[in-house]
C-alpha cells in the first residue's frame, strides 16, 4: 500500500511507481495491448456512433482490469456494477468522438477548426477528470470527487499533468510517423504498423494508468483522517 503525507521526504509518485512488481507491469502491458487491438477492430467497418460507444466499452473494461491488477488483495476490488456508469462518462467526455458521431447524420459536416478546438478542450478534460475511472470504480462517488483529489497538492497535480500532456504529444507524433510509414508500405503489408501501434498503446496505457492509480493513492493518503 502506498502511503503519503504532505510533508517533505514523504513517499511520492516515483516511489509508488517503483513499488509496482515487475509481474504486474507485464499484466498491464498485456491488458492495454488487447484493449488497443479491440479498439482498432471496433473502428473498422463501424459507424462513428457505434465506434464511440464500443470504444468507451473497451476503455471501461480495460480500466476495470487495470484496477484488479494494481489493487492490493487486502483492499476492496473495483466494483463491476459501476462499469455502465464509467462507460457513460467516458463516452460523454470524448469530444472528438462525439463530433465524429455527428458525421453519421445526413448533411452534418465538422470543420477542421472545430475539430482542432475539440482536441484542445479534450486535452483539458483528460487532465481534469483523469482520476474519474479510479474514483468511480473504487468509490462510486461523483466526478467532482475526482477533480478535488487531483488538486490535493502539487505532488498529485504534476505527475497527472505530465502524463496527460506528454501522452497527447506522443500520440500525435506517433500517428504522424505511422501515417507516413503507411504511405510507403506495399499493399497489404501493414503488419509492422499494426505491431508498432499495439506496442505504443501498451506502453503508453500502462504508464498512464499506473501513474493515475498511484496519484489516486497519494491523494487519498493526504486526506485528513477522522479523529
């Protein structure tokens, strides 16, 4: 169990990351690789609305599996009955996905400027509600609880901001490189691109979810304890 108090020298984010056993890192990588494969399959041959809904389902399921891996056996596991609520929130907070879903309607177009604005707002929402999956599945409490925990102290704000922003930048760079390599690939030869996509998603997903869970533990440890 990660322990932290808001005093100099108390265990921090890096201590929590290092405390995760190597075997659990392997499981995290496997979960996110499978989730990435399922998400890519969802977006093939589906309408934008269906892809949004099914993608949210995959993301919610991945979070449940992650918390089952990271949660100590002596503590209450994530509640599967809260998965529908998490799925709904993940769909509602996916602004680019919602804009794409509008394109399923006849006569509806989405401008490049609107998509760029939605991406920026989406980045802010990723940060603001970063701890929402953990709070919902472990506590069943409101999104405002996730926002308050995130801003508990500098030690909770900095790692979450870093992992969200760096993850977003890495995703944009990777998509550009992947697109460029696809243009040069021979017809039907996309195995290297698919492998690279799954590896990238696995590493990024494992680091992101582990960081968010560790941050949640730090934030809850810093809460005032009842006398």
